[in-house]
């Protein structure tokens, strides 16, 4: 069975962008592939090294959101990056063979630098650790000698460096040990934030998986609508309704979407009522996930055990790969 490795930074509670854009896809993949999903706490540290208070809780929150969303620990291996220290050793070996300019031009690093620029100026310098982000990402993938990497269309360039490093390593040490991982395109829905920008915790425009129904409904009432519509009976333009109608298209069925469109265009549907209905629909869609989330919140020992088992299993695999790598390089 082909192996897939994918991870998420430990940023704390996840939002609908994560759920629809990544996790839903993982849930499908776990039925067809040997999936390893990790919480990237070292990657989080590259930009949060001076703010580690919630680091542990953030890891737990991410895993709870995964489990609630349908990642099944019987099918997928869930682990925490820093509990597999072999990744750090592989990172060192890969750092030796990676030319500096490959790292500097890498889009992943540029994205990370953007995150940094949103922080206080005093902490916005790029650290040595952050510079190595693309190499560490490659170590994550190569540690399990993965065949496939799930990516969005806009992220294909992000994994190019891993493929380059694989080729360079294999070439320098005259081996074919590492697989050249192939991208596997995410089948997912992209959801924007309530203000029409990319959904993100730092833009404060997100709906979290863990939000209560009341909070979700309240947030949806702030979603951007057709800006040209001033009165309830003005004729609406659903395609210019920047957020609310897009959410209908994601969460509603064809009949619901059609009803909203017709009533909006005729001016017989007010935006406030429309968003109230939308809030109820989103809550309905998230009901079971939130129920499962509550279960795991009340059974934290179960969550920690899933992390422990998954990390141990990953470590065993990583040790095999590392033994081979040390041997190929000719380490003592
Ligand atoms: S009625 Fe609904 S679809 Fe039409 S503009 Fe208002 S919120 Fe958007």
C-alpha cells in the first residue's frame, strides 16, 4: 500500500478552512492509503519560539479536531513531530546536501516569512530555524519514505524542494533509496473567511470546529453579503454575495441553493433571515463532529494514548529509515 505523509502546524483549535480544505480529504485518503498524519510542533516553534505557553494544549486541540472530524486512529497513524527525534537527525543530513539558494527561493519559506510579518516587529526576524523550514518539511516526508503528498493546486510548488532534495541525496550517495514523492491533489472545497479574505485565526474571520452553535450563528450574521443591497426587498445578486452565498453553495444541497438564489434575485429574501438559516444549516452539518469533539475532550487519556501509540509506531519506522541513511552516507 502506498504511503502518504501530511501534517499541520500546531496552531490550536482548527477552523472550517482546515476541515473542508484538508481534513475531509484526509478522511477519504485513509481508506485507500497507508496514512501518517502529524502535528508539526517544531514547525510551529519556528515562528512561535517566544510564545510557547500553549504549545502542548495546541497539539491536543489539533488532534481532538482531527479525531472529531473523522480521522480514524485504526486506519491512520497520528503522531507528534517532536516525539520522533529521528526527524531532527535526518534534517541535519539533508541540510548538508541542500544548497542555500534552494532554501531562499522556496515558497514555503516565503509563506512563513509572511506569517512572521504579522507579528510584532521586534520578533519578526527570520531565525536560522525558520530558514531551515523547507528542509525540515522535506525531512518529515522523507523520514517515512513517503510515496505521495496531498497538496492543494496552489501548493504543488511547495513540495518541489523535497523532490529536488531526494534527487540530490540519491545522486550524491549513488543510491535510489529515497522515493521521489508525487503530489496527490486535494479534492476539497475552499472556504473564505467571514470578511471574504482567506480564513485564518490571525485575521479573526474564522469559524472554529469547536465553536458553540450560538457562537457559530452569531459569527455567520457578520458574513459579507451583496454590498449593493440596501433594503430587504432590493433585488439581490447572489453571485456578488461574497461570503454568505458561497457558504450556501458549500453547505447546502442543490435545491436549497436554488431556492436561495431565486428568492434573493426576486428580492423576497432578506439577508438577515438568509444568514440565520445559513447558521442553522452550518450547525446541523457540524453537529456530529462537535458531539465527537465533546467526547474526546472528556476522554483526554484516550487522545494521549492515540498520540503515544502513533508516535511510537512512527518512530519504529523512522529508525529503520535512519539506519539505512546513516549506512548510505557512511556515518560511524
Ligand atoms: S439574501 Fe442571502 S444570498 Fe442574497 S445577498 Fe442576502 S445573504 Fe446573500
